[in-house]
C-alpha cells in the first residue's frame, strides 16, 4: 500500500514538473520571438526613418511607396510595398526573423501643402516554431530635413 501511495505521489509530482517545464519553454520561446520581431521592425523602420530625415527631397509619395533623393544627392532611394514584400530600389529587404514578413507599410504626409512631416507605419508579422503568430508595429512621425523625430510609438 505504501508503495502504491509513493508511486502515485511521484507520478503526480513528475507530471507537474514536466508540464511546468513545457510551459516555461513555450513562454521563453514566445518571448524570444516577440523580442526578435520587435527588433527587426525597429531596424527596418529605423533605416527608412534615417533616410527620410536625411533626404534633401522627396520625389514621389504614395501610401505604400516613397521615392527620395539619397543624402548625398547622387542617387535615389525607392521603398515600395506590394502587399507581400517591401523592396528597396526593387530589391526585397532582408529580414532577421525566420518566417517574418511585412504585413503593412504605410506612409503619408501629415500636412497637405508640404512633405515636411511624414507618418511612417511598418508592421511585421511572424510565426514561431510552435505556430504562435506575433505582430509588431512601429509608427513614427518624421520631420524631413535632419530634424529630430517628433513622436514615435510601439504596438503589439
């Protein structure tokens, strides 16, 4: 009888330990994926934001694309989103997140008469190895012409 009680208690404890271990592994994996996708969204938005801040002029602006002069006036940069891929000068931008893709890219002028203030929104989505979907958005209001960022925010 004592042996049966000991085996039962041991089985219950082992089950609790294993389920806790699985929960922790899943939680850590999910948090790592969230961190990676947040960092990748910031990297992509940061690159575009830097070029927007340094450009001497915007050549063309559409809700899902922008063409601008490079900071040295010798070249042009074009960012375009076709609903699946974000390209820079017609070359797909690389991502550091496995299974990550841009799900939203939106840019517009905040002032009707000038392109001085631009609102940039980039959203990246990813599915981790456990089929968890994570999404990170970066929204920033950029003032053109080497000025500081006026407002920025994160969203999950």
